[in-house]
C-alpha cells in the first residue's frame, strides 16, 4: 500500500510503526474470507482490509477519529484470524492497537459507552471487585430479560456458579513433589480467579506432580490486555510493569524456567510486553526477558517431553472431546498442535470443529460491548461444536469457556482434563450429569 506520511508525522514512533505495517498490505482481500465480522455482516469496512483503509486515512492525515471510524474499529474482535491468512505478513495486531490508542486520545465517546468502559476497566482486572460485581449481577439475574443488551450480558454472567476463592491465588511458593526438575511462575489471572478457580488449581497439581516448583509472585496481577484493547495505553503499560517487576524479582532470585499462563488471551499480551515497552529505557530489556519466558501451559508441558507413564492410569474412559482453539491461541500465539497432542496422549478422543478459525465472539469483553455481533458468532460456534456430537469441549481460554458453555455443552480447560488424566480429580462440571459408566470405566 502506498503511503504519504509527512516527515513530522513519522517522527512519532507509533506513526512510523503504523506506516511500515500499512506498506505491507497489497489489497489482496484474502483476509476477508476469514474475518468473523465480515463473514457475519458482509460490510467491507468490517473487514481487515476495510479497516486498514480507515486507519491509514486517519493516521496519515492526523485526523481525530470519527463516529464512522470508531464504529467499524470497535467491531473488530482482535481475533487476529487475518494475520494467519495474510500472505504479506501484515502486522494487523499492532496496527489496530495503535489505531485504538489514537481513538482513545482523539474521540469523545457517548456518555453511556464511556461509563461502561470505565466500569469494565476498573472492575474486571480486580478479582475482589469483580467477585462483588458478580454477586450483584446474580441478584439481578432474574430481571436480565428486561435489561438492554449490554447490561443484560453482564447480568447473565452473574447467573453462573461462582466458586469460592482459591488457595492458589495468593503469593506463595508451591514446592515440587519429589525431585525438583524446574521452576516456573504462574499468572493466576483476574476474571479467571473468580469464574473458574479449578484451572489454576489443576495447573499447580499437574506441574508439581511433574517435579516443577510453582511460584505465585508477589505483586503480579492483571496482564493489562483488557485496557490495552480499549486503547488505554498508559494503564495497560502500568499493569504490565507491575508484572514485569514481580517476575523480574523471581528471575533475579532463584530464577525461572518459564512464566506459565493458562488464559491464552493473557498469554498473547504478556508475550507482547517486549514490543509494548520497547521504547521505555527502564523496562525494555526486562520486558523482553519476560516475554521470552512466557509460555502457554500446553506449550510448556509439551517442552517437558512427558512420557506415557504420566497418563497410564487415566480413568476417564476416553470421552469424545471437541477442541476449540481460542483465537489468541491459534492466531495470536500460533500454538496449534500442543493442546491437541497432549489431549490425545492423555487418552481423549479429540475431534475437530468446523470453521475452527472463526471467533466464538468472546474476545475479552467484546461480548459485553458488542453483544449483537458476539451473539451471532456464539450461536455459529455452538452449532459447529454440536455437530461433532462431543461429550465435552476443551479450550485454553476463560473467555471462550464462558461464551460457549450451555447446559448441553460442558466446556473444560485443557489443563483440567490433563490433570484429571494424570490422577487429579474429576473436573467439577463433570461430576454430575456426565455418564457414570464413562467415569467408572
């Protein structure tokens, strides 16, 4: 793509980066075939190619964001399916990030939108506040049908079973069982601490059983992805620096072999810390080190070269598992084989889902900000999953779990299934209603 940025504009590192990304686009349109919003809405401006034209015009001419631009960029899920499709290597992830930061700095959103975004940015990254908000939502859930779309989605989430706080979610060192073969830090997450506490507990059980010491570092918290995708650059960098400081202290102490992350959306962001803070003299080197150590739990487990004895006594009976690869896993981190291979190694019958490249509509808090589009993608994904006739669904991201699950689709984190196969407890969701013959076999 030809660009005409002025020298003054290119003096801004963000603009210079955006210009280089834009120049790689050759207008081929391959991205439109795999973009969830274009497939759903059929509007060129709701495709990556259309959004790239809008971003180019806005940044090249130093224009404040307009209602039209914001409408179409807000509809982007940041699923990054386009980056897996693009033959030219267009770095759409960082381009849309830069555009959203520009929107945040130049556009005044309607009052209701501003308040909702501030509420989400304030509450969700804080597990204590998020837990309290879920209690309030649970009380209001009987009236969800009477509420407007965005509020209805938040209240319906409160209707979920909310487990008590987990013993894992406080700073501590959990020793390896037997000989210590490695040492990792775990990101316990924010929403995950409230909605699905078993994930972190399964991770710790499995890792320590494999001889890995697990550290919950003092000072580590939200990865920053939620506010980052809202264009709140300063706040996301502040949260990133908090984690970098916490993990750097462990690296400088007894050291870390990896920083294990069980929510693929968080993993994509932590792996990007080095890029996010590359111009920060005080943090650039530490951020790059943290990003290099960040591993999805399945990515790290695959590196341990687990032998067959770990799953030799699996008593799950080989249920049929539909594997849903979260967008942040397959497109953001480019991790495709490890989760599937580990599940197969653990004795599960893994089946593929049609249109697996398409987003389920969760995308962080997208399902709360864009409920209509998210709802269409949700039903499309559920339909494709049901067509596989699975006993259960596996995925590696808390947002997808919440988005996909229904009474007939039990969605379990991949690490919970691996822990179960390795001798851990039956995942809570499967204790009631899952075939007793299967569990007993």
